[in-house]
C-alpha cells in the first residue's frame, strides 16, 4: 500500500513538472530578444522588430520586454536554461559582464556583416563594447543627460546670450541672481547625479585612479560645490519639489533631464523649448554624461549558427533602419541614420551636429562606475542642498563604494 | 485486515505541499545558504561562513553595518507607527458599521476595501500629487510652505497615510466577519443589565473576536516589517535616508546597480526574518496568555 502512495505522489510531481516545463518550450526558429525597454521605448522597439519580421527573414525575432531584466538575466545564466539569444544592456554593465565572462564576443557575427564596424557608429557608443580588443556589443543609441531651455523665459530674462557658445556656465546662471520673479527658477535638479558626474569631466577629473575608485577627491568636491552655489543662490528649484514638472509648467529656465524627455516636453501645450548642453563649471568645456543601449549576446551554448547569422541580419537592419528609434528621443548610434537628412528633424540631432558635440557625450566605462553612480545619486542631493557636511559625506561615499567593491567577486580574499 | 488507503488527503494537500516546497521552502533554504556566501548572482557562491553576519552586526566601520542599523531603525519606526493604526482604525470602523442606524454598510465597506486592491505605485503617484506643494492640498489648503516628501516628520506622515489608506480594508473585513458571528443575545442581555456601549464593546466584542485580533495583529506586524513600496515610491528613502527601510537596502544590494552583493543582502534578509519570527511569536504568546 505504501508503494501506491509513493506512486501517486510521484505521478503528481511528474505531471506538475511537465506542466511547468511546458512554459519554457523554445522556438528553434525564433531569435528571443530581451530588452529592459519599458513604456514608449518598448513600443518603438516593437515597431522596429515588426518591420524587420515583415522583410521575411529566415529567422524571425521575438521581442520580450522584461522590466526586471538584469535580475532575470542572472537567473537564466545561473541555470543555463532560457538564456535569450539577443539582449539589450546598458553601457555601464559591460565591464562587469565581460569580467564575469557572460558575454559572447561579436567576432564571428561582425565577420559575416562587414558593415557592423566602428566607422559606422558614434565612436564612444562602439568602443564602450570593446574590452581588450574584443567587441562584445553593437550599439543602438546613446541616451544622454541634456539641458532643455524655455525659450520664452530666456527672452524674458534677457538670457539668450547664454546659449551663444553652447556652454551655459554656472557663472552665467549666477548672474541672474535677484532678477527672477517669485516662483521662477534658473534650473531644476533633474538627474542631478548625472550633472555632477559631467562636472567631474568638465573640471578635468575622473572617478578612478589606477583602477581604484576615486570619489573623495578635490575634483568631486569642487564639482559638488560649484553646483551647490546655484542652489545656495536660490536659483535651483526647491528641494523635494518636482522640478521636472515645474519646467513643464513654465517656471524654470533650464531642465537637466534626459534625451528621452523631449517627447514628453513636446506634449506640453504652450511650452516653447529647445535643447542644449548641460551647464558647466568650466568656461570652455561642456560634457553631457551619457549611457548607451547595446545589443549583446549572453553566453548560451544552444545558440545555433543560423541564429547568429539571423542576429547579424537583424543588427544590420537596425543599423540602416533605426530612424524609428529617434522618435523615442534617443541619439541613434548608427551614422547612416544620424547623418541622414530626416534625422535632422529630431531635436536630439543637435548632439551629433558637429565633432565637439559628439565628443561631449561622455560614457563612463570604469568597471565600478555603477557603485560610484549609486553613491553620487544617494548623497548628492543632500550635499548640494547643504543638508550635510560635504567632507564627511564624501568620506562616507568613498567608503560606500570601497565596501561594495570588496564584497564583489573580484574583491574576494 | 489492512486499512484501505485513502488517497483523498494526498490530492488535497499534495499540490499545496509541492508549491510550498518549490516556491517557499527551497528558496528559503537557498537564501539562508546564500547568506553564508559571497555571491554576485552570476558565479558560484563562495562560502565565507559567518563573515557577512559579523560585518553587518559588529563591524561599525562598514557601510553594510550602517545600512542595516539605519534600515532596521526606520523599519521599526514604520512598524510602530503603522501597526496600531492598522488595528485600531479598522476595528473602530467595523464596530461603527454594526450600529443599527448606519445605512449602506456594504457600500461603505467596499469603498474602504478598494484601495487595498490598487497597486502601490499607482496609488503613490496619486498621493504624491495630493501632497504636491504646488498642486496638492498641503500648499493650497493648509498653506504649508515645505515639500512634504523631503522634510520630517511629514515624510513619515505621508508614508503612514498611504499605508493606512491601503491597509484598512483588509483587517476591517476580518473584524466585521467575526463581529457578525457574535451572538446577538449577548448584547441584548447586556443591554438589559444596563451595560453601555463602551462596556459592551470591551466585555463582549473584544473577547469574542480574540483570535481574529491576534491573527491580524501578528500578520499586520509581519507585513509591516516587510515594508518596501510605500517609502520607495513616496520618499525614495529620504530625507537623508531617514525613511530608508531595511527591505530597500536589501533589494539595492542584491538587485541594484552594478555587480550584485547577494550574499550580504541574504544575510540582512535572514536577520530581518529572524526578527519577524521572534516578534510574531512573542506577540502570539503574550496575547494568547492574556486572553486565556
């Protein structure tokens, strides 16, 4: 009798596992393509994939939007099952992923598609995926921290000259102190962490020294203090208030948010706006801290050659047809697209209009950049608003990054 | 003669046991194992013994120690503020709804229950607009000149408001159901004996719904310790990390920026689990003893 119980529970377990396993049946003739692109971005990517599939390729692409993609990626890589054939990752993930050996080099794929090469893309978008001479990614875009300006307010406050040399300096902004109507502000604090990281470049510094994180540095302090001047002068939107919304409601001259916000700003009735470089602490240099969406192949031994060839075709299609992506507000990485006349209709074409602008799009590629960005994001608001002591907090930030690095795989004793 | 084997219980219990094992037991065991390792979710976990716990509990220099301390402190503040409200308010509403003169009881009940069905992120967006300095009531009606999400004690206030708003319904339904099970005769005879409404509530209602009370108290407390969505959405942990609860740190370590620090995160989670376990057991013990 005991056997029978065992048997029936076994049947139960088996039937359940079959049901569960049924979920992961993969299509041999379909490229599974994971992206973290939620919202409108996902819809534009859907359209691109749809357009590609309409060309009747041998292997079609299935776009899967996964909101929590990086968590899921680590899960599937761990189990080795259900690894997507193609994925989009952010630039700052590349060094870590390569070090952990989870990215497949693009070498063979590039050989089969001669046009997928550095010359055909924005240089930094391409080189972000180059580690020790091996190419691991093909870029889709650069998305950057930029500065929108309210044309009407600039005129009202006689500040149009700020834009003349494409560098709005902190001193220029400070010159408007005491001249604003009540409720108006010069700049908001959107993406403040990115703005600080741009100042580090403007001031000639870096976030690392010989591979060690450099957070508690004179340059970092100077970057924070120069932005703090703006806040101290009462020119920055008040702490805790929605500066992004205040820009849209026409009370703020400059908004330091992302390329992707242009579509949202355009949807605001009566908002007469343009785009320029993020303000600078230096008179002659400007930097727009950027990231990039990159196509990559996670290690997957089941990926067939036919699929790799299919991925190559798809990426070549994207290279030549990704004007659709410009609608999402992003700076398309493919030169064929960003040098085309149609692309000039998009506001973000400003950032590829000349060599200096292209160079201003700065992508940090330091291995531990994500930890540093996290530290800066966590603490910069309170530093800039004068809520905390700057020296003490810089020490905390440095320790924060070092502790996290020490816990990582490479920091293992 | 052998007893005939009855398979029915296996079919009733089996699916639950399997699901429990697959989705709760095994992950829990693995989580506890992970807490003794250095693990980035990608490579093989490296066994480090009690190192993570030592760092979190005793290394006062370490960022993880400060994070754990601050996170735990803020979680306790949240529990202390929210749990009493989530017990008392639903109980009072449930008792009030029992009054003969209250009309449309089910409508009121539904209105109070619906917020619990709305996702925290959607609700938080609405509440953030309500508490927005320019657009919301705080500035326009109360004339408040400060931004609530970035100033204490207002930051806690808005977190508690959204928590109570979303959490009142669930406990209220439990209380209503159990109060309706109390024999009407008890109230009638108490009334004949001259007991006022407060006396009836204290001497009849409360003792009669003892078990639902213990249950909701324990469950609400355990739930409150796991708070995550409300502070994340309403204040993002600010101002100066004073509403940054432990679950937010745990998530950030394991699934935040850059390489995952899942081992440390697991250790924090295990410690949090232990705290919840001890407190729940204590609550149950104390309440049950007093009630018996």
